[in-house]
């Protein structure tokens, strides 16, 4: 079992806080889309189910990362990379949306980049490396 009594480095604490803040921003920015996408062809439960699953999975990965599960940190980072790549695969479509939508998306990507930098380098890397040895 993981010993949670080991002091968490400052950068790891802040990285986790940034991931939670980014998730909150993502949820808030998705609400107009969720309400706007309700059409007869796409039932509301489909949109809401996808959102609840996606945000729930993200929340679970952030929580598990904060509990020092290295695999959760890596899965979360892999999802981040896939998200960034898919966003910029068609940059014209990304920037054609409303200003608030793409500006929040860019902000959350930058926030996540800082968080993952802190989780994957120096103090963060050392903290996760020691997780099973402590």
C-alpha cells in the first residue's frame, strides 16, 4: 500500500491544484455546448453521458495522481497529449468556434502543461519514483 504520510513536494501540490482548476474550467466551458447540442438526432442523455464519463474519468485520474499512483499520472499525461494533438490537428476548426470556447481551451492546455511539467520533472518525478520504495 502507498504511504500517504510522506511529505508531498510543493510543486506536486500545486500541480494537482492546477489540474483540478483546469478540470473545473473545462466543465464550465462545456455547459453551453452541452445545452446547445440537444437535438432530436442526438438525445440529451447521450451528450450528458459522455460528459459525465469524461469528466468523471479525469477527476478519478487527478485524485489517484494525488494519492501517488504513478500509472494514473502517466495515463492522465497520455490523455493530455492526445487531447492537444487532436485539438491542433484541425486548428482552423478549433479557432472557428466562439472566442470564449477556444480561449478557455487554450488556457486549460497551458495550465495542464505547467502541471504536468511539475509532475514529470524534478520534485514530482522524484516523489513518484520513491512511491513504492518508501
